[in-house]
C-alpha cells in the first residue's frame, strides 16, 4: 500500500507573484503575514507579492528577519507577531530557511509552544495555519515538502518537524524571482535538485507516481542547467530549473533521499560547505556505488544526461557517473571532498554518521555499512 502526497494548487510562470492577492483570497484569507529574510528584503524580492495582496484588499504584515538556520526562539517570535497581526494566512518567501521558518511558525499559530515538542514525524496535534510558499531559489524543493528543519539550541543539531498539516495550501513559482541568483548558486543548488530527483528515482520507496515527477525533474535540469549557469537572465532556463526543483521536491518528499545526502550531510559543519556543493561533488561517487543495485534506472539516468540509448543496460548504466562528471566540469565544480579541504582523518566519522542515517540509507537501493562507506570515501579521496 502506498500514499502519494502533492500540493493542491501550483500557480506558475513569469510574473506569477502578481497572482498572490487573488490566490490568498481564493484560500479564504482576509489578512496575511509574509515571512522572508533580511537579504531578500534588501533586494526587494518580497515587494511584488506584497503589492498584489494590497491590490486585492488583503492587508499583509511582514517579518523579514528569518534566520539562516532557524532557531526555536525565532519561530516563536514569528508566530507571536503573526497572531498579533490577526493573520489568517502565512506566506513564506525565500530560500529553504525562510520557507522552513514559515512552515514551523504556522504550527505554533494553532498549537502551543515550544516547537521542540513536535520534532519528529506527525507529532503536531492540530491543523496548522494555511500557507502559501514562494521559493526564490531553485534547488531545495522545500516549498513542496512537509518538513521544517530547525537548529536545536541544546544540542546544536539540525532537527526536523514533519507533519502532513505542514503541506502548503498553494505554491507560487515565479522564475523572475530567481533571475538574480549568482552562477555558482544556480549551479550547485540546481545539481541539488537533480540529486533529489535521482535519489528518489533509484530509491527503494520509488513508485510510478514519484518516477513521473523525478524523470521530468532530471530532464529539465539536464536541458537547462548549463544555460541558467552561463546566462542567468534566460527566463526559460530559469523556469525549467524552478519547476524541476519543485517536481523533485514532490519526488523526494514522498520517498526520502539516499547515499549522496547521507554522506553529504555527514560532512562536519565546521568546513562550511554549502549543501548544494556537497551534493554535487559527491554525486558521481554515490552513483557508482549504487549502479549495480538498480542498473535499469541508472541506464535511464545516463540517457537523460546525454548518452545514446542502445546496447547493454549495465554498460549504459555505467556511463551515468561519467556524464555527471562532464556536467560538473562544465559548471566548474570539482569532484570529491579533497578539493574542498576535507581531511582524510575525518572520513571515518563521515562514514559512520552516513551509515547511521536510517532515514536516508533506508531508501538507498544498495545498503551501506560504515566500513563499506569508508572504503568508498577513501577510494575517492
Ligand atoms: Fe538536498
């Protein structure tokens, strides 16, 4: 038995933020509260949505101090301000952190604080305040998922609140909001989206419903990431990347990720390596490790990345990592952890934490013990 979750309403296209007011009204809201981060406020990226709400006669409060790694305290503050504003709808606008802040704040608007008591899966008792999610980067796919990742002050760890109540009521995808992303952010977050789709596609929990989203997500990234990287103003390439990220979000939101996320998120945070960059530099290694466990799907990935579809399936599958390396080279991304200064003595710890990540390795097509993952990391260092 399977369940497939998606988002009810997706409004998309260049200039889609101008629909924000009408969309809020269609959800029955007469007052809204928009959450974004300070850098986006400075760029004025929130203005289109705010103006549209005003035009539609929906007063909108603004909280522009979403934290990079949101703390429980910041979530409580947002919920308090939104309640004081008598908001009936929360709008998250930004990258993963602003969206995660919005998702967690909507929990505390209808459920008592502190947010820590809801860490884990489906522990939120009451339905949350409705939300609209508006991403300004193409990569995390956070707008499509029901998870909010927060940093736990006590342990310093990142913990997630996951609840079906946290799915957005609507998602607004406007590629114009992503035009200003610098090339290295475009490339690394874009590869993160590809990796979401790929890990979901080859994973144990994959179904026909997730395959449909993931294949299209990978095709869009393969088609447009080079163009988006060299010509950030190309609105069609930007649209492809934004839609790919959302499609992949639906994919992995239903299945979980795999070995690339397990290893990448196990790299010590002291190295300060962005998530997308880690996913990119580890992608060929993860693909090589997994091929034998699911050659048909890696053959499909090889074709999506540019191989011609003929000959032996396993042969074709084995060409997929090479094609990924070619793509990374075009995007000026070096392969492996060594080029980024990760020391050999950190590899055992990385392997151990990755192997212990049951949520991620549980979906990976090939199991991996700490010993196996260490051998893999050392061979690629
Ligand atoms: Fe990711």
